[in-house]
């Protein structure tokens, strides 16, 4: 067993290096979880500031820099559609503040000369690409929602700005901490489609707590009580580090309610969470404080409970908000929204657990869909139960705008943490699909030709390689020797597995080896192919490969949790740990056994199951290149990916075609010490499937069973 599996097995040898578990870095650039209150809201929305939680706690330190929402674009658009289509803003809204703020309302009216029934027209600019409300749509607002002297009719507000609309209570003469705090919370929750611009007095009173926001289920930016939310990741940080003092990773719904609410309104909130989460968030339900998805569901259920008495919303509409969040919440950022007409139908996203009606466009009833998913779930468990099975497995199915997540086992055998879609992992050779996307993008831009040769762009490489084309390397018909089988790599792993390796060193391991065959005459999977394509991409652009990944793939596909850390061995947290499993022995953690630099463009990318799902849909959905390039991408030759994927495998340019009994999907597999990966999409980029095992490349019966599970996942994906 050669390749990465053999390398990973070296970790089991007694002479191998020892490895220490590294805690997640919660303040890394890739995981900016905290935010504070800036000293000056009048300028740029980009800022970094400190904030302290109380007189007894130290500031947490430069904490945050972000200018865009951390909520997935489609969720925002769909939430808008639920409200816009139902015209819930057509009715007059008054009495929102309640009797306890009557004096503040009168003071505001008197100060600004607003009539009691003042109506202020409102128009926002755009919310991640779509109108937040219909242009020029007037809303009847109970004062003091709007200061029409500062914000005249049809003023445009920017959803992404931290300056935003601001609050309007800075000069209230009778404001004290409690009443102003409550007033601000409700106003922001109700009306603010931008972020917060609070007064210096208010900021000082709350000691920086209202510095960031969490978009509520309407898409409005909202402060959840006293917490500085800017996306669910920020809330998760506060819950973990502040409210629960860093000693819990999971807490019950009841515990969270107790922290926020106290005894006076505990029961209504417990009931509200249960009702507006479709029965999921009961009092003893344990919320994973590292899961953006669960944190967002909790927030949405809370808003549904509170706002249900203020707006003319039906239970169906409130449940729609929960249902959408359940499947769309993410920490990614994106400026563009692409939503089909089908997805804009809010009825599509209302959960009916007992319904046997059609399950969207899969062709299956809801019961049949659950049965298909259950087969995949059972298959994952069978993989774990095998003698040489992995500690954990996860599969994602993205169908008709909704993601289903199926898991078994553990992401970390020490902590017992379950696998999740937002956990970091090494995606191994799926990195080659990114490499193909970069090459095809450069072809579209006229910077590169598929029939360009190595000799044209890298004349210093061996003369025997000079006639090999970019096309031949992308579909593995180049004949280049595979460095993964080289003595040079074996020596590197044996002597300095965590040492940084430059791409040209990788080439050096095989530059004196002969070609395996005449280029273009056979198929043989070679990792060297993608290293050379990466070097060519650098040569024709003058940019580092990591920069090309960010500009061409990570950014356009909104892959906020995807990176190319060739020099950094540790994974960000939370992570899916990688293992080697030997029958009769405990799993050996090889997450940091070998430097990813030894894989470079052929396999060094770190991502999450959720990001991987988004990437493969973007790759097939023409996000990176045009239709002409996709025609070339889809010219296939016979040949298995490595490891083989389900069904019959054929190699295209940077991806494979997998023909299974239930249909055809396109994607890539991958194997790296501790990880076995697969991601695939339908040809139109609308549906995707991913599977992850946290062991190195399986073999024999385990590989056969994995391919069967993957084929079953295709059946569930396509509705068979």
C-alpha cells in the first residue's frame, strides 16, 4: 500500500515523532470570532477595538475586523421572500416599545417634532445583492423608530455597514441603563437592516456590549440583548468564553435561557424555543457552542417567539424562518446572491415532519427521502463498525436548496466531539479540482492554453517533460512520474515529516525519472501533474499559488473556512482529527503528522464539509470559468480517481465523472494521512454530495463498502 496511506502508517511506528493535541485557535485570521465597540462610528466600517466585559475582567484584546455579514447569502434572500411574499409589513405597527418606554417615546416625538402616527418612508440599498425591502415601500412606524430630519424618505441604508442606520436614543433625557438597553434592543431587532451606530453614552453604559450584531430571521441586523453579535460565530465565542467561562462546549437550552433571562420569564422562553424550532430545541437539548448552525437556530427560535406577538406572522411563517436557517446558516461571506425562482417560494421551506407529500423536486415523497437518507446513515455506521473502520464519518447532501447532514462517530477521539459541517479538515486531492478551476479560469482569461506545454512556461524542467500539455496533466495522461511513489518523499517523511517543502523540491524528487509512457497515450494518476500545473499558473500570472486560490476560487465561491496553509501544520479549530487505525489498537492521531507542503497544489487545501459542498457546486455551476471551458473540462478518458469513487470513474480536466446505478455526478476524491474525501455535484451545480472519513485511504473490503455508501448517497441526492 503506497501513497499517502503508507506514509500515514509510519505514524504507528514506535520511532515516529510524538504529537501534542493543539487547542483550537479561536482568534486566528481564519476564525475571527469576537468583536467590540469602536470609538468612532463616523468613519470607515472597518475597525479593530478592545472591549471589556466588566470591571473585574481584562480586555480580550485586538478582537475583530470585518465589514460584511457572516450569514449565508441565500438564507438572507429566502428570509426576505418569506416576509415580502406574505406582505407582513403592510400593516401599521404601533405599541412595539410597550408602556415602560412611553416617556421616552414622548420625549423623542417632542425633540424631533414627529407626529404620533408619523410614517417614514424607507428604502435600503441592497442586502447581499437583493433588495432588502421593495423599493419605495412605505412602512408605518411607531416613533421613535425614525428621525426623519436625519433620515428623510427613501434614504438608502447599507446592510453591510457597521455604521448602519444607528439607534436614535442617544439624547433621551430619562434614559437609564435598563430602559435604554431594552429600548435599543427592541429598536434594533425591529428596524435596523444595517448594523449599529450607538451613542457614546450608550456604548459606555453597556461597556462595549453593543458593538456588533447578529442578523435576525428577517435579515435585520440585531443585537441579542447585551451581547456583541456579528454573526453566529461571535455569539458562540461569547457563550463559550464569557457566559460559560470557557469550561463548556455544550450547554442545554435551559442553561442559555437562565443566563439571558432569569426566572421572571424563563418558562415562556423555554416554550417559545420548543414551538418555533419545530419541537427540536426543548429545555434539555444540548446546544453545541462550536456549531454556527445550532447557535443560529437558537437565535431564530428566540426571535420567532418574541416577534410573533409584535408582527402579524403566522406560525407557518415563523417555522419557515427556522426551517431556512436550519439548512442555510453558515459563516461564509459573499456579495452576490443567486436564488432560483423555486427557492424563492417560502412554502418550500416549511417543515412538515409527518407529511407524505412530494419532497421537492427529488421525485421522492418525504418518507422515501427519509428512507434514502437513513440508508446512507446506516452505511456510515457500518464503516465505523468495521475492524479497520474510521473513528468518524460525515456525509452532506445538498438538494433543492437544503442541506442534510449525516454523521457517525467522533471528530476527536479524545474529546468525543461529534463531526460537523463547520469543522476544519484536510481535503487531500480534492485540491486538484481547485487546481483545475484555476487553470480553466486562466484559459478563459486568455492567460493560458490547454495545449500549452511545460516547455513553454517552465523551460528549466526536464527536457523529457517539455512536450507535455496542460490538458494532459489535468486529465492524468501526461506520463509524468508520480512523486508520491518517490524515494525523496519517503526520506522526507522518515527524517523530517513536519518540515516545509518547496514545490521545486517536490519536482526534484522525480525530475531524473523517465516518463511512465508517451504523453497522451495512457491514463495514470500522478500527483506530479498538479504540482506542475500550479507552477505554470504562477508563471503566467506572476502570483503565488495561494493568492490565485483566494482570488479565483475561495473568494468567488464564498469559502470563508477554506485555506491553503502550506507552512502551518496545525488545523484551525474546531477540527476533524485525522487518524490511522490498526486492528486491535487505539486510533493514532496523525492530524499534524506530515506537513501539507509536501502535497502543495495536489492536496494541501484545508476546508470544511460545508465549504467543500459549496465549492463543488460552484465548480460545476460555472462560477470560475465559462461554458466553453466547461466543454473542455467534460471531455473524459477512462480512469479511476485516487482512491476510486463510486461506480465507473472517468477523468476530465480537474474532475471525474462517476456513473452510478442511480445517475451521474462529477467531482473528485482525495486521500491524505488521516483523511479520505469525496465531493461531487450534478452537472448543473445545483446539488452536491460530500463524504469524509477521518482515516487514511481505506483498502480492500472497507474501500468497497465506502464506494457502496457513496453510490447510495448519489441515489439519495438524485431521488432514486
